[in-house]
C-alpha cells in the first residue's frame, strides 16, 4: 500500500502542484540527517516532512518520507494548496494553506483512508 500511496501523492504533486505534509510522530532532531531538504522540527518540537515540486523529484523520495513517518498506529499526510508559494517551513504554520485531502493510516498500517474535496481550488 505504501507504493500505491507514493504513486498517488507523486501524481498529485506533479500534476496539481500541491504540497504534502507528513506528521512524523516518532521523529526526533537526530532523524533529520538525510532529510534536510524536506524536513524540519516545528515550534512544538515535532518533526514534519514536506514534499512539493521544489524538493521531491521521484516516487522513491516520497517512499522514504512515507516510511519515515509511518508507524502502525499513526500516519497522517495532509495534501494542501497555498497561493503564496512554498519555499520555507514557515508557511506550514500559516493560514495560507488550503487543505484539499487528508490521508490517514488504517488497519494497523496496512491500508490508508483518503478524505477528499476538503477545499476546492
């Protein structure tokens, strides 16, 4: 299912120019090594991964983010638009994000639920 999700998200990123925000509930500052261009620690000291056209060039890079943030009891990915562009992590915590879809882990990490059409562009 993770391969399906990587394909699904990559297609959205490329075709619709959205951003994908992954909550890494178990991530720590030490886990940033290797994820410097997509990840940061937010002001609540939580690790967040962000994928967009500017920092993701393949489905394999998305797979790494999915595996980094997926645990059997928690997976959340928010697919959003922003009219202001997305160049720095600061936009993650602004009201400029318009949530389009939310992907939630299900069945002990063996499936995903996609909630669509939360915001129409």
